[in-house]
């Protein structure tokens, strides 16, 4: 289970990618975020920035606030 909000956001992005069958390369192409950065952030080596969360959420057709809210619920349910 992810720890902290940043890790939970990365987990939600990973879930969206799986649900929509989107690879890191495809997400990079669609959002303009370098694939290497996406990979590092999904591994927890660094955090997604707010602008990146917004671009990713828009790609998946979700509100960025909802994406973060889903992540927050995951953090709180693990406490």
C-alpha cells in the first residue's frame, strides 16, 4: 500500500494506466511528460508535480481534483 499522498497519487495514475491499457510511452506522448520522468515517478523516485497531474488527469478525462481525492481516500483508509 502506498505511503503518503505523493505515492498514492502515483498509484492512482498507475491504476488509470492499467484500466485504460496505456503504457508509459503512450502517456508520455499524450501528455508531453518525458517517459523517463513518468517511469521514475511511478517507481516513487520522485513526485508528480501539479501541472503533470493536471495533464495526466485531462488525458484520462478525469478532474485533477478527483484524482487527488481518490489518492487521499487511499491514504486515509490505510491509516
